C-alpha cells in the first residue's frame, strides 16, 4: 500500500487501487502508439501489483513501530512474486511476460541474492513464453515500457508528488525513449509533455482512505479499521496543454 502521513492521519491507497489508476492511464494511450497486443497490455498494467491485497488475512501491513507499512519498505518476497506471476499466466503467456518484466525491473539489480537468482530464472523462461505468445522480444520491451511509464505516473499522483506553482516533475522515459514531464495546470487538472494520449482531455480517478489512528497493536486491528473506513474519491482531468 501507498502510505503518506498527513495532518489528519495516515492517507492510504491500496496497491490494487494504484494499479487501477495506472490502467486508466494506459487505456488512453494514443492509438497509433499502442502495441498490437493491446488488451493484454492494459490488463497487465491494471494487475501489475495484484499480489498484494490489504484486505487479505495473510498480508503483512504494519512496520516495527505499529504504523502502516509503505510499499517502499517491503523487501523481495518470492512467494508474492510467484503468486503474481501465476495469476498472470492463468490469463495468458503475454500478460505473464509483462509481469515477469515488471518483477525483473524491480529486483534484477537487487543486492538480495535470492531475488537476483529468481530474476535470472525468469529471464530464461521468458524465451519460452515469447514463443507461446507469438510475439517478439522487441514487442515485449515496447509494451512493458508503456506499463512501467503508466505505473510511474500513477505513483507520482498517488504519492501526491505533483509539484505546486506550475513546476514540472519527470514521469519517466517512455517507450519512444523520450523524457516525459508532469505539470499541474490548475487544481485537479494535469498535463503531460509531450502528450502521449489519444484524447485531448480525459478523466482519471482513484480512491484513498484516511485513518486518524497512528499506531496499531495488531494486523487485524489495522485491517478491520482500513476495511471499514469510507474511501475518498480523487478526480483529475488530464488535458493537452
């Protein structure tokens, strides 16, 4: 989950809510820039963090101080990666490929030897999945670059890293090797330069929950409060400038 401390408590966005926002962004990608296998690319973008479910009873949700565990504090978990990969492969080899590339993006350069070995094994298996999916290595690289870019933009928004006073912040390098910048034109209206989307203007939205209690004695205490907290809906317009 994405956790940010605010004046009124913890603001929390679940991993799947963040993934859904990334999928909304991906869905609006410019038609002529989309890879041939498009539906699966959107699905993989939506589901790239689906191994984590904050409402599940086996999820680790608290840090050592009893506060909610931010996603940046999580270490490599082979069980979670394997669960995510198997869910993807149950849909298609192509979605499995994109999820495999995401796991490699996160952990291939890790100092964790188990993580590095896991990613090396994935890289070998990718060759088999490419044949099954009837696509090329280049197509997979291009499609994953879109997924990773949409993930990066979603994270900037969810972490409230949009800069004030019309200042720009880098999103990521896109599949065309260009550097894209995010800027707030006004409250709740954003733009990206260069503009990679089909529509001139469209809406994106996500839900978050704010919890005033700062410390918890158990996972169950936090989980129950999180589940029973009414979410807030955040809406933004993305518009070409």
